C-alpha cells in the first residue's frame, strides 16, 4: 500500500511540474507589447471608474450613517432652511439665468453636451418662458420646455413608485401616528414646521427638504426614510426634491400658489383623509383617498383645504417629489448637478 501511494504521489508531482512549466512557457511566448497595452488599459479603466464615482451625486445613505448633530447650521426645529443668498432655488434676480448657464457649462465640460438641448433652450429663454406662461401654470424658478402639460397625472406615470408607496401605506402611517402623539405634550414638537395659512394650521415633518436630508427627522422615521431609497424616480439630489408628512387641521385653507418647476410630479399618499378635504390644481378639484397616491404638477396654480369638523381629525398625506416621466435620464443627471443644494 505504501509503495503504491509513493508512485501516485510521484506522478502527481510530475504533473504539477509539467503544468507550471507550461504556464511559464506561455508567459514567455506572449507578446510583451500586448501585455503592456492590456495593463495600461486596465489602469485607465480603474482611474475612470474612480473619477466618475467621485463626481456622481451622493445617493441615499442609511439612517445610522446620517450626519451627527441635528443642531448643525441650517437646521431650525428640524427643518432645513437655505443659508445661501446665491441659492438657485431661492434666488429671484437677473443674474439667475447666468448662474444656471454657468452650471450647465460646468456640467457639460465634465460630462457631455449630449442630450442637453432642451435644458440649454430652457435656460437661454427662461425669462421669456416664465413671463409668457398663462396664469394657470407659472413655475417660480425653472421651466423646462416641451414637457407635456397637465394638472394631474395617472398612476401609470410612475407606476413602480406609486405601487411601492401604496404597499408600504401601513408602515408610513404607523410611523406618523407615533410622531403625532408628541402633539399631546407640545404645541409644536421638535422636527415639525408650522406653515403660514390664512386660516387653520398646516404643519409639515420633512425627511428631505430641498434636496437635503433632515437627520433628526429621518431617525424618527427610519422605515419611511429607507423606503425613499427604493423609489426609482424620487428627486433626492437637487433643490426641487422634498419628502415630508403634511398635516392639515380642520378649518385650514392653503393660499393658492405655484411650485418652483415643472420637472417634477408631486405625489401625495393619503394617510388620513376625512370628508370635506380637497385639492384643487389648475382649477380641477380632486379628493385624497387613504392608501392611494394622487399625482399632480404643482407648477400649476393650486390650493388645498380641510372643511371638516374637529371630530373628523386632520388630513394627513405623505408627500414626495418624483421626476416628471418625460425628463430623460441624461437631463435628470444634469439637473441634479445644476440645481445641487448649495450650488
């Protein structure tokens, strides 16, 4: 038995030696120029991936890795306020178009002008677009031309995200109810923002405000926040993106107003929808329904009101901004760059 084992072991060594020798000979026979070329291409590819990865907008991160210190600059009662007078979302001056065009040029230098025709046209003639728009639709900051115009959108406009939100209706509702219990001990708990209305009370709890996460609020709604990262068309990297819980008390009327842009669809997922509540966009009224999404273009003149009684309780929706379905992927990336928070 021992002799047979030694013979088999010797045969295995011979085979291993022959295999190594064959490999060495193959390397010797290989064209040195080809090896160098492949190595250079590999290095260039790795460098390109690193360079592009650094410049892409930062995606959603986990709740546990959100920035520490909820009292950081720009946070007041959990709500993010813009700190820059140069912000393209908040600025209303003659130099805005030049600033937008400069941002577009910077983007094109880093990436490409390909697919930028509509954005270029919009920036070049922004003043004319905003001034000549009919009063029913007047975005306050940026108008992208040649987008289909309608006050309301069907569920199929962003079917995946609508269905995902509706499947998670109970999750979002439970986190809201936990938050809302704090109102029994405080008129305006930490993290909520009181909005101006001619009558009644309208409060909002932002997870994302103008493209910036509100860390303390996100920690209080971890499952809802993680859900945002699963949405395919959520605007999360530019100043037109928001996600919040919106609460109207009975007797509240929101003044008619326009949103900042037509590149987004505002989605309302009904959490609590008593009778007597209505949304009016472009003169067309609609009612919310619990567990269902309502999609509309908030660049149209719009208002909302709650005419129910105190016994009916508040109207509550989870609001999130989604991309307009006719804004192309290349345009979305460019708009994220041009309208990045703080740019």
